[in-house]
C-alpha cells in the first residue's frame, strides 16, 4: 500500500496562474482533508470531504476549490494563485468509526511557491 | 470557536534532558491525538487518548489526558537526537467529529 500520495511535490507559480494538487489514497478511507501549513501556525484545514461527491469548507477555504469525484482522490484547485498561498499543503485521510475520531494519515506534502 | 493551544512553541534541550509539551483545549474533548512531524516531513500519528486521566507510555514517551478532558501533555525522558521534530496535539471539533483541531505545535531541537 502506498498510503496517501500527493502530486506534485514542489511547484512554482506566478501570481494569477492556476493549478491543481492531486491527493490519492489506497486505504479505502471515507474522509479526506486538505491542510496548509505555514511557519508558526500549525495545520489549518482548507476543505474536507466525508465521502465521494461531498465536500465542505474548513477554516481557511477562500481562494481554493476542491472536488471528490472518486473515493480515492481529492483534488485541491487554485484558480488564481496569490503570494499569500505560498505554503506547504498536506492531504490527509481517515476512516470513520462511530464514537471515535479516527487517526488521520498524511501525505508527504506539496511545497508551493507563488511569485 | 474551539481552540487548541500548545506551549511552549519552541524548546531547545541538551541530549539526555527531559522535555514536556502541554496542550490545552477551550472545550472538553472526547479524545486527543498526538502527532510528530520530523523536519521536512509530514505529521505522523503517535497515539490517541480517550479516557479521563488516561496515561499511556511508548518507550521514553509518556502521554497524559487530563481529568477534565481539556488538557494533555507529552513528556519525553532523556531526549535523543531522533526526538527532533514538531509535536502536535489535536482534538475533534465539537460541532463535527469528522474534523480535528490541531494545536500550533511545539518544535523540539536536541543538541548532541
């Protein structure tokens, strides 16, 4: 099992360009998440999904869109990149179990630089 | 909204010294999780605590969940250079059990 994979690993964008980050998991997890991590600010939730075809906003959703067309994939889109979106992006997944918040498994991250 | 706070933000120790990081939630948590992120890496799950007053050990690491289920601590005995990294606590959001609220993390450096 590869676990959670992310592509690309690193990307440089110019302001105004668009891009899509891909997250894939092979653990049959229902829940998937996108976080951004900035120095001194921990992990902030951008969007998440509790199942195929469903998405919801997290703490910092502005400037991002997501889609979950297949259970194993969760895409994060930046329509018009801004320097403030320079960050490390982590995807995570988990399997829900009634009454207990399950462990989240993280991908290796995508480092994005917006010039 | 729910807040999870960690102190200290940074900790520098000499190898062999002990280390403790504290996690405090603004709300009662059903459980708490701890993650470790090595420099340049991604967060990796360490442990989950569920019961009030629960204490769990993993070799030199001791995790504790407070009686009121609003705070937790991670203590490392006799740190080693392999302990370097950022330690995060996380608790389920009270309005949505499918989401975790992460603390800002404690970054540990260990001088050999």
